[in-house]
C-alpha cells in the first residue's frame, strides 16, 4: 500500500466528513427543505395579535393570473402600512404543496379595516384545494420625512417674484420670442 492509496483514503474520509456535516445541517421540514416560518419585524411583533386578516379570497384567472382580495383589520393604536400576507396551499388530504406571498400596499389607520384587491401572475400548484393565509409582517407608519405645503394663490407668480402674464401662457404671449 503506497502513498497514493493512503492519500485516497484520507481524501475519502475528509469528503465523507464534510458531506455528513452538510447533511446534518440541512433543515428538512414537513413543508420541504429549509422552509421555515417567517418572523415578524421588531416593530410588528407586539402588534401581531391586533392586526389580523379578517377575510381573504383567491381565485384563478387565465394565464396563471391569481386574483386576491384581502381584508385587514387594524385594532391597534398605530397606523400600519405594507402588510405581508403569506398563503399556503394544500391538497385535498391536507398535504402541503406550495406557498406564495403578497404585499398589500396602503395605510390602515388605527381601529380601521382595509380591503385590498390585486391580480398578479403567479404559478400556484394546480392540485391545491385548501388555502390558509395569514399576516406575517407589516410596518408601523411613521410621520413623513418631509411634507409639501401648497400656498394659496401659488399660481400668481412665474418665478423670482415676477407676476404671471395676464392670459397665463408665458413669455411667448408677451411678444418675446
């Protein structure tokens, strides 16, 4: 048994060790390989029990278009926005098939409901018969960084304090070319 033989044995043991470590760290769940439940953000976590998905409807359209209609209830004392909804699809026997995520844009004031409709091109498993949807995250709305304020009578000047022409069409109507 020469040096090549022992080198091959050591190489095989090393590769086997690396492969066993990799296989041991693969998170194989009932929903597939490395499919985990998403965690809400630190702002959303304390409000998750007060912001709920009151109702949802999903329907198939032509060309893999899925129409979704979601009603979100915000019973918290904060305005929220950008709600992430996760829908999981199951077959008739309850076996997990697939999942899709929707982002519902818009703001929901404290104590109000919002209805959001969307149509998106998605590839949902054709064997799905049962659907479960839930809110997985959202953002707490904050005051805007800046606000635009409109001044009353703001159309009376052209710029640099000059008065606007009487007929409102700029310098071309004043005889300047």
